[in-house]
C-alpha cells in the first residue's frame, strides 16, 4: 500500500502538469469548460491556474496535518498523549457530485479522498469532462488510489438511477441548489455522512479607514471589482453587496464613482462570456434606473455593458444575486450592515474586509463578520481565492473521508 506522502506527491505532481496552459488535456478542457459555463477564456484560464496552482504538496500536507495531527496518522498509529494513539482509515465508498457552475470545485475533495485512501471514489462529473481528464493525469502519475476512482456523468438530481446510486455511499460531498441537495440527502443510508455545499454569496465591507485618501479608496475599489466580476459573479465567493461606511475623508459617493471605473477596468481583464447583460441583470438594471430617475441612487452599466453597478442602493431591497451585478449600500457602521443581512437572510460564504479594518483597529467590523454567518473572513480582492489548506464552507477537508481508530494508552 502506498504511503500517504507518496499519494500527496502524485496528486501535487498531476496538478503541476495542469498548471501549464499548453498541457494538451488542459487545452481541450479549457474549450469544454468555456462551452459549459459560457465564461470567457481569460476567466477559465484564471480559474484553472488558481485551482491547480493551489494543489501543492505543502498545501495538502498542511491541511491534513491540521485536521489529523500529522500526515503519518494516515499510515499508522501516532501518539496523542493521554488520549491514546490514533490512526485514520479511509471510508469504503465516497461520492462527490460536481457543481453545475463553478469550475473544478469537485477536484479538491477528490484530492483529499485520494489522500485518505477511500476504498472507492465516484465523482459525478459535468459534461465538460474536466474531472475525467484530471483523473487520467492522476493515473499517469501512478497515484495508486486512482485505480479505485470512477468518473461518471451526473444526469441531475431528478434522475432516479443517479439518486439510487448514492445509497451505497458512506460519504457524499455535493454541490448544488437546495432542491438537489434535499433530494440527495433523502436517498442516503442513515449512517452516511452528507457534506452539502448549497448556493451562497459573499459581501464586502469598505470601512472609513479605506476612504482616508484617493489612493486607498482606488485600491479598495479595484479589489471589490475583481471579487465581483470574476467568474461572472456566479460563484458563492462572488461579491454582490458592498457596504461603504460614512465618516471617512472621502464619502461613499466618491467611492461609488471609483468602483464604477474599477468595474470597467476589471471587465477588460476578466471579460464577460457574453457581450450583453444576462436577462436578470438587465431587469435589475432597469429597475435601478427607474429608482435613480426618481432621485434614489445611481446606476452604471447594465444596458449595453454586461455588468451593472447600482450605487447607494436602498437597504430595504435584497442584494442583486445576478451575473455581474453589484450594489453598494452607504452605512453609518456595522449595525446597519448587520440589520441588512438579517432582514434579507443572506446566506454568506465570504465576508471581505479592507486591510484597515483589523481586529485591533475595528473590532466592531470583525464582530459583524463573525455574526454574519460567513464561513470565511477574507481580504478585499482575495474573496475568490480561498486557501486549499483551510476549511471550505466551514467544513474540514479530509475528516469527512476518514474514520478514527483509537488504541488505548497504558493504564
């Protein structure tokens, strides 16, 4: 049996090959992912670079050691002092159901399932075949557990045969909407572990410290724009609501103008998959323009441009959870933002804050982020690039795929 370290190495080596934009399987997958998602080539390339660049040996080992104590605990018993010795064994069967939007989101859990030596791994892939192509590279790298990996097309949660197959799994990791997740959960055996990742969104908080001057505000605006437009604003880490705090040297209206410019610039770096706004985005823009005509806020884009900014949006309206749509909300402080999130029951993945809002400088902003229900507090501009070594959605990486075996210490 291959040792855990060699499996981690094989996964990391396979990922390194995929970091090369000219690697033939990646070239083919890029076109297929573009067709499936509708994203532009620069966006898909960015996503694949971020995905496979994160799958390094150091990152995998760091996450495993953080959750299990050490990588060696996957190979045999390791001491834990008065708690006795422990080793971790992979479960018999795991099923991973890919997302219908996010690029390659099933690959990190697949990597950890391989490192855990799960007996049989079934990945339900989307029709772009990205997971299947990466599995072939894993096999070429000699990753022994890859022999127990099967990649199948996921026909959707309304296909009886797909749901029935879930009943044999010891753990199911699934990405999807509420209806799909409920249907999957209903078909699992009672003792199975279910790790669901539903649809969420992310928000940003621009404190008055970030508005202490034009340079600071311009940097914050560019960071927000990247967090908002990357992946066409369709992922759970996409920022759609931005709270802009009053009381800085620059007022929220100045920041709104800077953000509009930053969105235009970011759209050049991360162009939309389609030149026209999505229907929901266009409808949101029309409604926002009607309010602006009555003197409530302002609007930029959304008619011919594929992105739209609704500046100084009303706090009693929910955030625009549409492709490439973002709204700013002028607030007096964290209490206003907290009331907004409660009122609209916004399910959060990330809460992005500017660098000036540190724990020491702004404990009230940190407290807001902790109360918001977000699984991650991120820096502005980094909301879309979570660490592979950290929990995703507040859930451990490798623990769902293993069981602990404890050996008592001496009496």
